[in-house]
C-alpha cells in the first residue's frame, strides 16, 4: 500500500478503528515542515532557557578581578533573553499554523473535552503507559494523552512563562518600555515582583516535568507502539508497522 492510498483510511477522533486497525504497514504524512521546524526550535529554546534561568535564579559565584574583563552573568542573561524572544516568536508562529495547517497541526489546541470516546480512549492510553494494558488504539497524530498533556502542561505553561517573563523583562528595562506597559498587569495579579519571579520559576519546572514525561512517552511509543514517533518529527511521515508482526 502506498502512502497516498493510506491517507483516505485515516480520519476521525482516533484516526484508526478501535477494534482492528489496518493490518498492513503504511506511511502517512502527518507533521508539515513548519511544525517540525517549530518543534526543534522550541526544543533548543527550552534547553537554553532552563539552564540560563536556573543560573539567573541561583547566580554563580562572582569572579575576582576587573569587572570589565568578566561578563559571565551578562552573557547568561543575554542568552536567556534571546532564547525567550525566539520562544515567543515560535509560539506565535505555531498558533498561526494551528489555524492554517492540516488537522494534525490543530490537535494540541483543540482537545475534545466533551467527547465520551475521547475520555475512554484517554484512560486506555494512560493504562497502556502505566503497563496496565498491552494495547492501545493507534493514532496517526497525537494520541489522547499527548493532546491533553500538550495542551494542559505545554501550551498553558508556555504562555504563562511568556506573560510572566515579559512582565519581569519590562520591569528591568523600565516602565516606559512596551513590555512593561503591556504586561504590568501581571504584577497586580500576583501581588508583586517577587511573587512573579517565583511563579515564573515554578512555570519553568512545570515545563521541565512535561519535557521529561514527553521524552518517556515518545521513547516508549517508538519501542512498544506500532508507529514511528521520533523520526516522524524529522521527516513528517508516520510509519506504521504491520500488526501481524
């Protein structure tokens, strides 16, 4: 079966039938180029933001000598700010592509909370990842657990970090900056600068928890599932193995 022949069979909430998915191997084009670029840009930005953010919260010891000869903390902050703006622009681009891209690009923004089938499939997927079930439904795009975690942990944490981060940056560059004018309301919600710093730090750890769970889930899916995961975010194609193997 060719990829073009496989595509018409794969539609609906679960994308494949619940009881007996097609037994033959097949390939389906899932993630378009903008989504794949976004994924790896965001991955790099999270690494830089997490490392530099940690050192901003717990600065390294000062270095002796002339201050003009040492600018380590300045480089750390500069890397953090550059990665932060890259993160912001990537998220704006990803939100735009969720509107104009294919149906798989929309999945993490549109979780079918009011679908009974979705919740039944979600609990089955959770049982699969907890080694309580041997099988799960095959999905072309994100499975129900991935959609829920991408929306609840990644997207909400990402925009939370953007809002609190821009507020803190605006406070640093001055009250005349557009960052402060647009995001000073964040300080009113949390009650002050220190509280926003703490909330931003907690948001970073929420993002890292998601990253760890994400790496575990995709590694497990690649090994025990019947469809490729890691390579799909490189080529865009999801390759399904024959269920008779």
